[in-house]
C-alpha cells in the first residue's frame, strides 16, 4: 500500500472512531441519536458521517460493539499463579461483572440489538471460565467442569445484572456479593465426585 493510501486509511479509521465514540456517549446518556446528531456531537460534517453510516441503527450497533470490544481488550483476567480454582474463578467473574456494571447502558443496548438481530453472543465468557478452571477440570471430571462452565456463564453478562438489579432489586454491592457467593457454591459442588450441591 502506498504512503498516501495508508494515510487515507488511517484518517478513515480515525473518523469512524470519532463518530462511534460520539454515538456511544449519546447512547450512554440515554439518547437514541440519528446520524446527523452524532455528526454534530463529533464535530464532523453530516455529509461525511452519512458516507460512513446511512442508517442510525447500523451506526448504533457498531458503536456498541466497538465499545464493548475496547473494554474487553482491557480486561485483565490473569489470576495468581497457583491460586485455588475457586479464587481463580471468583477473580474472573468479579472482573467481568465489574466491567459490565461500568458499561451497563452499552451492554443493555447491545442485548436489545442482538436479540432483534437473532445474533449469537457471549462465546468469550466460556473461554475465560475454561481457562480459569484450567487443570482442575481433570480433578472435577469432564461432566462437572462442563456443567460448571455453563453455570458460571450465567454470572458473567448483562443478563446477570438484569436479573439481580431489575428483578431482585439489588444494588451493586449486593449484586457482587450474590455473584461471589454463587461462584463459591458452584465450585464447591463441582469438586464433589457426583457434582451435587
């Protein structure tokens, strides 16, 4: 690629990034902006914005996804070497829940959009949990490790926040307390030979 082509490509990426950041800010404050409003907020001409996004729905969906991906990229899920499996899993679930709570409006918007599109989501969480279980999967047995991964997946997404905040009416400290308690109970059950509670 020529130097001019590389510069144009970088400029396009910057413009797209500025538009998406403005759209996320507006979504996070409860708005449902159109392309023109986002362009105005971003300080970019409306004509330019429409060249990137002719549909506000596409722009909003991409803005939410872009924000979630950026946040996920910063998530440190490393746990202490040699820590017990319960501690490793609690650390992973805790950090994911913290991130979801920090970006609750974005995740709720993404969930609405994903449900409307019939989009599959959430595959990352099973990888994170599987990595945190690590070699302890052998000690638990394949069936228990699989069941534990599935059960902990219930605790690492916006769905958890919706149930604990909207249905159970818990505040953030109590949400975290319930999630930690549930992780410990599930790990304890998974370490029993028959996986019973």
